């Protein structure tokens, strides 16, 4: 395999792995209705007690939502909201909010 072919194959593999890990923003938007009460319809909270979710990094949002769901982070409002979320739900929500 020559150097150019190696680069092309590596790029294809990286692209494929990235798309497998990324959530579906459209599905996340549909799921985000229950988040809007605190975090705003477009991910911008009107209350300074609750963070803006719009434009946060996708990996950060995934990590935080999983921490709420799995008990690594405790918050009386967020834990019950995160508990029923599947990994796919979390990936989709993170893709949606990071796209805003």
C-alpha cells in the first residue's frame, strides 16, 4: 500500500468511526421537548440557575447527562430527567444541542 492509499484508508476509517459515535440531531430535537422548560426551547436558558445547552461540545453533554443518569452527578431536578434516557437518547440530545 502506498502512502496516499494509506492516508485515504485512514481518513475513511476515521470518518466511519465518527459517524457511528455521533447522535442524530433530528431525533434529539424531538426528544428535547422535556428539556425546554428549564434549558429553553433553543437551548438558551432564561434562568441563570440552569445552564445553556446550545453550542456545548457534544462529548461534554454526553458525559454530563450520563453522569446524572448513572449517579456520578447528583441534582434533584436532573437525575429524574436523565434516569430514563438510553445511551442513544443521550447521544441524540447531545448532537442536537451541540448543533445549535
